[in-house]
């Protein structure tokens, strides 16, 4: 099987290389900055953006947070089934 990703440079415009499950934490950042977050069960997501700002957004079931995310905080986050889209 050929792998189209072997010679492709990772960009913010192209597909993510992986989905990584997120465990919200008030102390630990994500292992890799997410280019977006997918939410299975809607609710509030409290996060630290790539720019370093804490934000809170309400997302529906099967919703998308289209923002660079460094950390998803446990306190205040009510959404579940969170997955980070990562490119590296």
C-alpha cells in the first residue's frame, strides 16, 4: 500500500495526520497543539488557544472547535468525547 503522507508537508490547510483523544486537565497542556477539536457530545469547552488566551465556547453534538488549542481545561468543560486534530 502506498502512503500519500510520506512526501506531503504538513500544513494547516490540509487534512490532519491524526485524531488524538483529549482528557481535559487544569494542569497539563495537550501533547501537541490541536488545529481543531471534534466534540462527540456537546456542551461547554474551556480551552487555552494557541495564542495563549483562555476561552469558553458552547458546541453542539458532533461539533467542531476550529481554533488552535494548547489545552482543554477540566474545570468548566461539560462536552465529552473530545478529539484533537493534529498535523505533526
